[in-house]
C-alpha cells in the first residue's frame, strides 16, 4: 500500500507519539517544580503553552527528521539526538512566544526546566521502547523482497541490493524471466519459480515487495506487474521503458541505490501515516481502559455459563500474510473450534472464505427450542453489541491491528484465497471497516466483501477512517445511516 519512504515513517510513528507524550509529562513536572502541586491545564495561559509544546514536538520530529534511523542508533547517538530534539522544541516554542509577544506571561524557569525534564524522560522512553521492539522481534527483519530479473543481471542485482539496502530486507527468492531456472541458487538467493509459476509461489509465500530489474532491451511483463499490484504487493521497477499509465498510484524513489518506479494500490504521505498511527494509539489506549471495565462486568457472566478463560486467543493473518494472535472476549464454548468443521455445511458464505451461521450452537447460551425458535444467550449478547471485539484494542496498541482496516482472516480462510483476494491484506487489518458498516450480517458473497475492502484501500484517508468509526457506533446500536 505504501512506498518505502512512507513505510519508514510509519515505523517511527510510535516514537513520535511517545516524544509528544514525554514533552507533556516534562511540562507538567516543570510547572509543579515552579508552582507547587497544581494542575497547569487549569490555567488558560499554561494550557496554551502545553499545546505549543505538543505541536512543536510534532513539527520538529517531522521537519528535522529526528527519528531517522532511530532503531540503529546507540546510547550516545540517541542521547545526542534527544538533546538536539529538545533544544529545537525549546527554540520553536520560544520563537512563538516572542512572535506573539506573550513571553512575559510565562515563567522562564518552566521553559528551561521543561527542556531538561524532556531530555531525561524522552531518552528513557526511547531506549525502553527500542528494547521492547527488539525483544519482541518487531524490527529485526525488514520487508520481504522478491526479485524478478534476467539470468545475466541476477547476481549483480542481488549484490548491489545487499550492499545498499538499509532496511535489513529478507530476500525471499527470485524469478528469472525467459528461463526456468527453478532450484538453482544465484548470489545465495534461491530461484523459486519461473514466469509461469511466479503468482502461485507468491500465493504460498508471503512477500511485501517485488523488485523488478531488467535490461533496457527486455520489456517488463506488464501482465505480471498488474497481477502483483492487484494482489496488494508493492512493486519496484527500475527505470526503463515501461507503460505505466494504467496504474495511478506510483512514485519515483531510491531503493538500494537504484532509481525505481514504485507501484501499489494506493499510497499515503508520511503525515497521513503518522496521523493514522496517532489515531490508533489514542483509540487503542482508550479502548483498553474500557476493556478492563467490561471484563469486570461480563467476565463473571461468561465464566458462570461456560467455566474457563474469559479471553479467547486465535491466530489470524495480518498484513501480507504475517500471522499474529488476536484477542477477544470468549463468546463461544471451549470446543467451538473443534465443532466448526461439522458445521461447515451450514456456512452462509460459499467457498469457506468466511464463516457465518444463522443459528450457531457453539455460542454460549444459544439454544434452539422445540418450536424451532432460537433462544439467545450471553454469548449472543456479547456478539450482537460487538463487546467481544474490545480486547482487540490491545492488538491495536501492539500494532497488529488498526482501528479501521480489513477483516483479518483465519489461517484456513487465507489458504483458500485466490490472487485477487489477497489484495485485502495489502494493509494492516482493522477492528472495523467498510464491509462491517455496510451490513455485515447480510453480506454472504465474499467477492462483495473483497470489493468493499479494495474500495477502502484505494480511497483511504483519515477522514474516511473517522467516518467509518462513527458509522460503526451507529451500526452497533442498530441505527441506520449511509456513507
């Protein structure tokens, strides 16, 4: 979905958010140091200063690129960069106060001490967050890259890519155009498919990006590139004679030292990605608080009707086929997964690409009475009002999910996907999305779900996310509306 530059910004969005929070904490502590144990936000004057610090921290991070290579910096370089960031924030805030002639209304001690506190707090949080990411293997591997090239250029392309790639990419394999060299190894990268078997291989092995490097006299396979983009894979094409008019979402950039034209279903700016991650972070934090409160209420009800854990953990497929554990409140009996196979014949969605039943006996408390009517239980109540989804806010905080996106499929559903179905997972999946607010209980055609998800990917904006979130609330409470 995104170009290489925007992906790097997305990786650092968490650090920018934590820096903004550090700045606010430092400001509060500095105010208390000067004025005693009082709330600075109660003062209109200092409330304005707090907002100045908030936006200054964000602007400095974006304009000065202080988060560039943040994951590669050591202790000393990180400290120097934190000090640099803090000084720039102080200078931007001071410039604003000088320009508006309002500097006399503020304590200079608060301004100076805020900078000192910020350096200490932000430095500690940066180191702690980097340690957490490394410990959980979130940043050890970069994007999974696959090569499409010719036999005479293959080794040169791989060597150059390894020498200049700064993303720690995982090289998943290559396809040699015009020859079937499957089984051979070139530059320690296996040739895993021919031109005819490339798409099938990419269906079985998740890949983030395909790098196309061909001589000027060899025409790029436009049909293959079109299929790859349709699958949701980002394609980098080294500059050559190629008709690109059919794809609207493209940009020119540098990848491993080469000038390439990058093609994907859609692209977002760094500012848009930071805004989306900020929305996810705030929404995830608030959602986790509500999840804790809900657990105190519905947790005992779940346990009484079906003794066992109140939370349910299931492996789901995320962006580009990466697996993660998704959390829910348990609304089904403990043997629900085992009983799924015997109920598959009653599935309302053909092909097994999704699973929906009119009457699901696996749901806690759900029964069919002698007269044929269905008596709903606590599990139905949890599902009807989407209360089971609340623990997924923890996945949002972790970065597995977004607030808005596509529905993450189960592993067995993913394995049945055709090429164009995989475009759904070109972005990070979400708690809610286009298909959920378009009558999720009525949609039984999976192709319709795919089209709604692709529409979301192509038309994505922060405004659309906010629209979907508001519409989700209306749908959950049974109100009607239109996009």
